[in-house]
C-alpha cells in the first residue's frame, strides 16, 4: 500500500505503508543512530514527533526487549528500507508488526537523504503521514503549519508515585517522561528510587526527606512547563543534592532566569561529542532534544558551563556555584554510544552520601 509523507512546505515523499494506516500530523525529526531503533521508538521524549532514521536499513535485528517505556511514543516512523527478515538471538518479532501493534504509522522507501537535507536546511518541520491517495493539499497544509507539540509532559509522565527498593541513598525522581535507562542507572547503583508525577508539589517531595533529587528527561518545549519550574525553584532552596538530565536540565536553568531556544534541527542520536570544560576530555553522548539552554543569558556568578557540544558550541551541562546542583543535556548512561560519562551519575551518588 502506498503511503505519503507531506511536509508543511508542500514537499511530498512517496513510499510504502509499514505500520498503522491512520493519518498522523506531527513534528518531523531525525535520529542519526545506527542501532537502537527500539529505544528510539519507545523514548517518551519523542511524544508528538515522527522520527526519520538516517541509517538506511532499519529492523535487521527485529523487535528486542530494549524498550525505554512500556509502549512506543513516536507519532510516526520514517525509514529508507525496512528489513523483512530480521535475525538475532534476542529477536521476538519483526518491526513492521510492532508498528502495527503500537498503532504507529510508518513509511518505508523514502529518500531519507533528501529528507534529512531539507530538515537540516529548513529546520524541524511539521508533516503528515497518510495512505490516502486523494489527499487535499489545500486542506492539509494549514493544519501542518499550525501544528505545535504541546503539553506532552503531562501525557508522558507516570500517573502515580511508585518506589523501587534499594539499600543505598533514597532518590526522589520527578518524571517528565523518563526513560527506563535513567531509572535503571539509579537502581543499579543500589539506590532506593521513588518516582513522582511531573506536577508533584515541591512540598510533597521535601516532606519525604530524600537524599537526592533527580529531574528526568522529557518531551516538548521547556517553556511550556512554567508550573513545574515554580516547584523546582522551591526545591532549589533546600540543600538536597539535585541532578538533572535533558528536559530537567533545561527546567533547572529556566528556574534560574535563563532563556532557552529551539535548535534548528535538534540533537538526536548516539554519537554527539561533548567536552568537559574542566578536563578538556570529550565524551560521545546519547542525545534527544530540540531545545537548548542559552548560557549567555545566565548569571556567571551563580552558574558555570560544565559541558559544551563540540559540533555547534551549544550548552550541554551546568554546575551551580555554592549549591549541590549539576545538570547535563545528554544522558550519562545512554542506551547507545560511549558509556564513559556514567561517572556523572556516580558523582550524584557521592553528593548524596556526602550530604547524609
């Protein structure tokens, strides 16, 4: 069955339907990872976005248990070629069936190189995946031009508080759309983790007397989360160690008066180099974000830039002077790429132990 990817500028890519046949309107973004497509599809940070993969063959090892959430979050999936005969000792099915089960529209046979070139030149764009050959461009384009990814944190967060027991420090995690790998990085270090919905009050968290607080990754524009930022400001007034990742990093910066801005085409993949401004060492990081902190808008007496993106110089991490707070834009224990920056999670554990 034919499928069509229609972009907000009127460009149309034709391919084959490989998932759900429903129409979907979303932001169109791309991921540069060569592997890890299961983790990409199930990352809550992709809520409201259809993901195009730059690697030309996707699905060759089939469906594996490497899920970052209980379900897929990507609004759509775009590939050059979908493997039809997956082979791997962990394979539990093929990717096309997974897309259908998860009700995700997919399109294969797209000239992804041309699509990526357009997204790099124009920036992230809205688009529609449809199997309707009689689509009305005059009706579709206004919808695409009006589409915005809104309030996805409320959709992606957990619905109630839950705890995973451990013998180490107790970590309160604010879930803005947390990946399993973030939680796993804490639990594997022996910590007791209590996970709270995104809109939990600071008073409730403080009352539980945690040894540390982790602000998780999540989807969308950080400036849509003003009520959460107010609660973060209250958490900052305590001396409880705080570690923030991804969206959490951006929200912490906003709570300190920073500004954020939308990147032209975002950072999404497992091969982004970031430089530690102290040691000069470069780490290869896993990233998934479309917004960045404008370090130039921050008070240099209160905060120090800890990590910088080697490719474009954007901010990748902050250390807050005189406070037990540090934040990173990337994921220290990411599902793909180099895991050597996992020492940052260890630093958080040490901070909690020092505060005990």
